[in-house]
């Protein structure tokens, strides 16, 4: 009789791929990341993709490897996965993932295109880098300042981890004043403004189970809210910085079930909405946008029946021109 004291040998990559069992594969991915064995990780992703062509459903493993490379690997490996098709099922865009753990200077020599470089640079700006005057940052991609303006809010940023994401919502002022629409307001036909407002929550609607409505009317903020079918609500005036932070957070978020768009996309959508509300051409001059946002009156409001989940309820009033706009967007996890 033979006795064997040796531990069973670890399955090699071929064995793991052919077995096509997700849990052992994920454990191997964790081990390779801990060992910083990036070449082996790239090879495992390649084999998983080849196995998919043979009918083995291993594309989620390959996608997860791309995510881990963007998050944890050295800059050449992280930049190598920043392609248009990568990360479709990750917690968020891999440009944001890579930018959350690498500086622009680390990534820039390896970035595959001006489009990717522009988005990565915009993500790094949100993390405090100043890239003004850097043509390799390709500011023309998002047409935003390559630094945070002094009047901008502290935008909420996602923290990516190996198997999860933390994406907090911004702190908001409490609203306690009872409000109600005073009269039936006349709608204003402004397609661009309407589209800019709804774009703030587009992923909540298209990628999750959310809903969003917006209205632009002759009248005050309460009239605009009433046009959305809300009869009574709580309302309070907020500073422009808070409104911009809320708009950027909503546009960056995927809501309950959608894929995150990223903080750079959130800032871009918030600036676009603010420019449309201010009547400024795109791209707006930052100082002019700050002045115009300060001239408008901004409100956060809550319908009485609002429950937990993802919520964006804002109203804006132009006291000089006598018009207002409101948006109501909601998404829930159940």
C-alpha cells in the first residue's frame, strides 16, 4: 500500500481554465494580484477569453482581471486595459479605476489614445492634480479646466477595492420649509436645457430601474416643481456649490443597478447643465459660469412620499428673467 504525504499540487492555468469553475479562478486571480504576478494575470485573462470562444463562460473572469490590473497593477499594465471595450461589467469605467490609484504622469506614457488620456487626466484633476498647460492631458476631450476652480465643490469620489466599490453621496442641507405650486405654469420649449437636466440621471433610467422628469416653466421654482405633478413638498435654498456637487454625483453614479459613468463624466454633465441653465455657450468660461450660477437661485426639494435610494430633486430659478426649471430623478435597489 502506498501513502502520500504531499499536499495536492495547485491546479495550473490550463487545469483551472478547462474546469471553468469561477471560485477557484477568482482565488487564483487574488493570489496572482497579491504576488504582483502581472504577466501571469495577463496570460490567465487571455486564456479565459480563448475559452469563451470554445463555449466556456469565462468572460466575467477576464473582465475581472482587467479591473484588477487597472486598479492594482503597475502603470504599464494598468494602461494596457484602458480600451473602449474593456470594463463593460466592472463597477465603473476602467479610466476612473486606474486614475484612482495612479498619477497622470505614471499612466501617460502608456495610454493608448488621446480620448483615453483626456478622460484619465480629467479624473486626476478631480483628485487634485493641476494639468493646465499640459497638451498631453488632451483638455479638448471633455473641454473642462485642467484644474479644480476655487468656487467648485469638493466632488464625491468613488473608492474602488478588489471586490467592491464605495461611492458615497454628497452631504446636503436639510430642507424643512413646506412648499406647494401656486398656479399652473406655462411650459417653456427648451430642448437643450431639458436634455441637459435629464442627462444628469440618464444611467439611472437606461441602465437601472429609475425614472427622471424635468420641466422648464414661466414662473418660480415651486411652479416648476408643480409641473412635475407634485402637489406638496419640502424645499430649501442651497448654495450653487451644493447644487453642482449633487448634479455631478448623480451624473457620475449608475444608480441602483447601472454601471457608473465616472467622476469626470459627472463633472462634465454638471457643467453642461449649469451652462445651459446660465445661458452660456459651451465650453463656458469658468469665471463667467461662477458669476451666472451665483445670480441664479438654487433649491433642493423633497416630495413628501420620498423614500430611500438614489434621489436628485433640484430646482433653479432665474429671478431676473422670471423662469425656473426643476428635475425629479429617483432609483431604488428593490
